[in-house]
């Protein structure tokens, strides 16, 4: 958190960049006839699977225009994937 504060960044700023870089972000839409397709960009698969590459190559923009490698702000590591339920059940609702 101290490193983020030093550059005027929040955890949300960091997560936005990492999410776009690794998970992808739709940047435009292409039209082919009557059909529209979203165009998503993200880092190549080779980079996304290597924590050391992620730490060096994912650049976090700061408020003053500098770009700081992710590894200077946070630790990049591979974690076991967490599974989330597709529906949340609350109150009296029962699983289907």
C-alpha cells in the first residue's frame, strides 16, 4: 500500500490495469453486415502465465504520466483458481 500511495495510486487503479492486461478489455466494436462483434485486447498468453514476466511487463500508469512495472508495486504470483457460484442465494430462496 505504501508503494501505491507513493505514486498516488489506489488498489482499484492497480486492479483495473491488471484486469485489463490479463483478463482483457473490450476496446471497440467491429460491424460485419448486420452483426456486431466486440474487440477485446489483452497481453499474449505466454506473458499472462508467467508471474515474473507479468511483474516486469505490465505497466501501471501514474497520475504524472510515468509507467511503473507491476513488480515495483505488488507481488505477482500464480494462485489456485477460486470457483465462484453462478448464483448467490439469500433470504428464503433455495438452490434449484
